[in-house]
């Protein structure tokens, strides 16, 4: 077997394992899943599973790593391009569309995101998400969205507020199975973020 064939086989096997994990999470939740369950659902043997992952937690962490890669590509980089544009008149009317690729990603990965953000979700994921946002918004040598020296409040409080607010919107949309489209939820998040909750609520 050529190296290319081996690589394709690995990609295909990992895809089957991920799909099996999602199916089982939706059926019975992550906590009760075993490696035996995953292997059976993916129609592979446990040895094949262990050749790629140490256990179900290693598999979940690999999936979470992919989520953060997508957040970087579909959210952070889009926001960087928007915020760094010279626009004296403020955001254009369709600026919210920079969030659409990210909300589409959330919709496609609704099962795993509901598992991570739900009532019995992974607190480590939410903590890691806050740290990721803090680094992206304030700490990067190039491409940070905010300037710490110009911030009106300490950055840790700002990130906690932003992260909690955005996680709350995602939880409402995903966990409650709301029927807004990715474009509609992008507009909601963008409006609350840029206008503030008081203006978004009609008080100003």
C-alpha cells in the first residue's frame, strides 16, 4: 500500500470514528460512551481505535482542537479583517456577515457543541474558550483585535463578559433547538456585541 493510500485510509478511519462519537453522543451522552461502543458503531476493532486515540477523552480533545482551528479560521480572522478596515463611518450594514461562516460551523456541529455547552457539558472547554478569546483579542503580537492600553475596563472582566454573553446566545440557539438560520443568529450576536445590551433591548 502506498503512503498516499495509507494516509487516505487514516483520514477515512478517523472520520468514521468521529461520526460514531457524534451518533453515540446524540443517543446516550458522552459520559456513558465506551471505546467498545465507538468501535462497534464505527465498525472497526478496538485495536484500530487505539492506534489513533488513547481513549474517548483523547478523541474528544482532538475534536476540540479542530473546533478551535475552525474558530480561528471562521471567526477570529474574519473579525480581524473587519476591525482593521479603515472606515470612519462605522460598520457597513452587512458587517454581521463576517460571523456567518462561524454560525454555519456551529450549526453543522450542533451535536458536539450541544454536548460541550450543555448543562452537563465540559467546563474545561468553556474555560479554554475564554482563554482563547483573551489571547486573540489582547495578547497576540500581531493581529490582536483590542488594544489593552485603550480598554475602558480590565481585559479579564471584558473577556469574561464577552465570552459568557456569546456562550449564552450559542446555548440558547443550539440547546433549545431554536429555528433561527445561521445568518439570523450571526446578526443577533453582532447587534448585541456592537450596539450593547441596552440599545439592543430598545432602552437607548
